[in-house]
C-alpha cells in the first residue's frame, strides 16, 4: 500500500519549502512531511539569527551565491504575499584596522562579482550613520534584512496543507529502505510507504543518507552558536546589522550585532564545537555523537587545522568578558552586564574525509531518493531557491510532469 507519492523527511524551512513547491508544481501529488519533533522548525530554522542574507561572502557561481541572491527576493515576496513581518534594514561590515580594511576591499570585489551593489564608507560616514560603532571603514549592504524564519516555515506548512499535503509531527525516522517499487520509512512507531523520498535532515542528514545507501564521503559535525541579548534600554544601539570583516582563514563570520524582528538586539554567534548534534547547552553531551566524531578522520583533520581558533572560541564561550571583547572592537560602549542570556543554535556542518569544510550546498541522490546533505547558512534565506532546485531534481530524476 502506498501512503504518499513523495515523503519529505524534515520539517525545517528547507523541507517545508520543498514540499510547498512540489505541491505547487504537481497538483494532486500526494506529499507527506515527516517531522521528528512535536512542532515544526525547532532546530536550525528556529535557532538562527533571522537575517535575510544578501550573499556577500560566497564564491561567485556557487549554489550559495546564486540561491542566496535569488532567495532575498523570494523571501521578501513570500512575506509580502502572506502578510509576514520583515524589514530590509541593511548591514554594515565594519573594518577596525588596516588589515581588515584590506580584506574589506577584497570582499567588495567579490560582492560585485556576485552582482551585488555595496557602498564603501569611510570612518566619518560610518560614525555618522552609526554613532555607537567605531571603525576605520565599512561596507554598506542595503539588501540585507531580518525576518522570523520559524514563522515563515509555519506559513509554508499552511500552504502545503491547503494544497492537500499532509504533515505528521512526532515522527522520528528510525529506518529507510529503498527497493525497485518505492521507499519504506519507519517513523514514529509506524511505517510509511512512498514512491519517492526527499530528505532534508539538517543535523541528521548524513545518518539519514546512510540509511538509503548514499555513498558518504562526508559527515555532519555540529557547531554551537551562542548568543546574548541586549537589555531593552539598548534596543536602539544600532540602526543596521553590524558585522565584523570575516577572516578568510576561519570558517565562520564572527560575532555580530543583529537587530531582530522582535525589536531587540542580539550579540553573536560564536562557533563552538558541540558535543551533541542537538547540544544547545555546553553541558549537553551525546556519547554516540562524540564517538562518531572522534572516529571520523575528517573531524580529526579539521580540528588539527583549526585547533588554535577552536580553543579560542571555547575560551570565549566560557568567559563572558572575552566574548564581550569581540564586540567592543566595533561597539566599545557595551558592558558585560548588558550581555543577557539568549538561546543558542547548532549549525550542521558537512566535513569531508580530508578535513575540508563543505562550503556550498550539497545535494545527493539515489534511484528513488534526493538528499539535501549540507545546507548551513544562508539556507534559510535560500530556502525557496533550494526547494525549487530539489523539485527540479525530483522532476528530472523521477519523470514527473508539471501541470
């Protein structure tokens, strides 16, 4: 018995965007979304900074660069269509010394290669626009915005359901088997039979892909991003999003000030190795997750390559004053008392066996399954183009004809 034409595993924003576009492109197609938690968008989608990224950092021609640029317009159009709040407040990338100013100019050249219009500011203009921010120069990115991605994901789910798609919560996948006639999924204590499957597993992407026989040349390594929140009295400390100039030798963007759609300001995130795939607190440890990481050669290589920065991030995590020092480089008026608790997030980062981080989105497939294996930031911004790309692969690989 067939329960669905296509089962989508994962109720985050990428899985829901994919389901939404499948139901739009193929009316009458029976689509079932399986989510292991009791609510949608509870992991990466619900624990990110809420930034609508412009696509400044990404390699020209990469999926990230293309999908992020297209995703800005698609996200804003979706919010307008469904009455969801968003704001294009713009972002300032702030250089605090001569070395960062040189990297800033290289970033400006890359952004132009990606078709983005940025404005270069000197120190005086930076101070005029942001009196609380200190720097020797900055790049202004006008298209950057803010939104609540969990809210966007829930609206996508509503769209899926109005088109006849189904969503099943509290249904963790424990096994998947593919045969010549379809895919069998053991989930939530029951069995689902589908003709095809799309897997958007986030932090569990590699384990789900392994169930389907995907040849794994990568593993997911979790990195926790810890945030603080400023008190209400500092809600107006900045008018834009404030980011440091990223160090190309490091894999993450650095601690920044983010205006949130809820009208408050967060500080963060850092990037600390998590000892559990869903380890939102420092004390969260999964023996299985730790054992898998230590046994994987790619993990050992990436740790060796970034040992100094990793230890520094760990120290910053344990010391609020060290964390504050990162922010005071460009916002010197902040005090340690103003760093209030805020929920952390965990980033699912694919790492290759040679220790290199997978920087681009990564999609793999078998005869009857498609897997989104690596979708870190800016996946939320890019969720609609990613879903479109996956729907294209489903149509091409499985011979589906759009209505």
